[in-house]
C-alpha cells in the first residue's frame, strides 16, 4: 500500500521497539504522527515509512494503538469474525463443564478490548475501546451467526469507556435478555443478573479455581468475599458448616437464594465487612478447616500497592490463625499491580507472623478461558494460591 492512501500512524523509534516486543498497546508518547479518525483501522509505520503492522486507533485513550496484525499485510476484511470463530474453537477444545464461561478475552484472543461471556443461551459483551465500539454491529452479527444466542447484552458500563470518550450504557443489542439467567457450573446452579451483576454477572475467571479447591476442601468452611456464593456453593458438597461473608446485602441475598436452590442448607450467609468479621471470629475462638479469601482488587493502580499489601497481609494473617492444622487456605489476589512474587512474599510474611508452618499446594491463575499472553504482563492479573497449614 502507498503512503497516504488510508489512515496511518507513524511511531517513534521507541514505539517501533515496543511493537517488536510483542506488546499490542502503543501509548500516545510513542506516536510521532497520526492521520486517523477515532476507531479507524490504521496502518502503523516505523522508520522510513516502513509498515510494522495494523492497529485500531483511539484519539482519546493514552493507549493510542491496539495492534491487530504485525508485518506489512493488513488484516483480512473478515478478521473480526475469523478471530471470534478461533476463540470459540479454543473454548470448545477446553470441554468446560459449565454453561457460563468467557468466549472472547480481548488481547488474548487477538481482539483487543473486546469481552464476550456466555451465560447459557445468552451472551454479554463489553466493547472497551473506540476501535471495538465502532465495530459492535459487525461483532453482533458475527456472534449471532456463529452462536445463535437468544439475546446479546452490551454491558458497556465499565469506567474505562470514559477514557475512550465513550458513553457508559447497558443495552440489549439482539433479542431479549432477561433480568435473570440460570446457569450451571459443574453441579452447582446459579441465578445470574446480567444487567446489574458485577463484571458481566459472575466471576467466571475463578471457575477453575473453585473446581481445584474442591479437591482439598473439607470440614468447616469460611468463604470470605463470597459475592453470590461462588466458592461456598462449589465447596458445599464437602463442607459443613459453611459460612459465607460479603459486605454487600444484595450479594448476601443472592447467596441465600443460590444456597436454597442447590439444597445447601448448611450455608450461612452474613453481610459483614470481612476485616471486622475475621477479628470477631478470632475473638470468639472460631476455627475452620478450609478458608477462601477472594477479595476485590485492593491495588487498582501502582500508587495503592503499599496499602493493598497491608490489606492482603492482614486478611491472610487472620485466616491462618483461624485455620486448623491440616487445613487448607485458598487465597487470591486479582490486583494486576500486585505480582505473583509480591503476593507470595506477603502471604509468607503473614504465615511467619501467624507462627504457622505453611506449604504451597498449588499456584494457580485465572481459568484457561481467560488466557494470559506471555508478552503482555497486564493479562496475568489473577493469582490463586492453595496452601496447607502444617502446624
Ligand atoms: N469469590 C467470589 C467473587 C468475589 S468478588 C466468586 O467466586 O464469585 C469480591 C467481593 O468482595 C464482592 O462481592 C464485594 O461485594 C466483596 N467485598 C468488597 N469489600 C469487602 C469487605 N471489606 N468485606 C466483605 N466483602 C467485601
């Protein structure tokens, strides 16, 4: 293609180096010149006007370019449909024993900033950049053709859309999407609210960790930061009694509903701040054989890492004190800014302070339907350690 024929963006030397590392995000500071409109598919050029790839352009975000191909060839006209189809084939190959899981995980499916989750016969999607937002009609058509869902909901309410100058909206794009959808994960049935639930309705990234935890769970279970009862219900077949704690009254109402639906009469749900509840449990001499800690991201950015670490340390320290020797602690962090080595360190400090001898049974991350790109550290956000307290 000749220069100046279509929208194009030229990079600085540093920008070109960045493309070479395999990272698909190019920041504004690494862009030399842009001739493009919001959401355009642009040719990306380096030194002497050489093509280095094609990308989706944003005129608002600090992330100006999201690479979709490398080299000189532009992506084919049907690249969105092709990539969605590839993402679906991968999910089929996983033989997921659930009716709710992630179909498209953005960058890791070569569809930067597009999320598509399946909830039974319905799909919930998020378009998190100008380039993807402009292509929502094409994406919707591709999903209808490939999956034939009963409805598609756009959960375009995440705040990151503001950074792209996009409106925050929630709307049905296709068919009708009910307020409640019944889904199954293994043997557990959940009712999901795709319109108002957190994320797109459930924490699908923890599904495999719930499965893994079931291998060890036993006895008295504490599920802290339970949301709709994900871990509590997954582990209930092997645990009695079960205490699920979440600060949100809504979440607790859902835990009770889901527990009743699954015949898990031993589940008690409390609307409490976990920090307070752990202290109270310690004061009353409570003990558990299995504990799950799955807090929200304590470190939303680099500046809050130090405070986040002290939060992680506190809950892990208290949980290890409440845990019986021989018991299991499933402890998670979904803060990208707290890396796995940092998380391991802080849990080790907590163990030392709790005078607990602890072994690492499994080191896990988000489920395989939320793939990690090895050249894109941002895609590795969820850490899940399964620990055993020896004494
Ligand atoms: N374990 C869940 C997901 C947890 S998400 C699952 O497997 O589905 C984190 C949850 O922590 C949210 O539901 C949020 O309401 C809750 N939360 C946040 N801060 C809290 C606090 N201080 N005490 C108790 N719950 C809290």
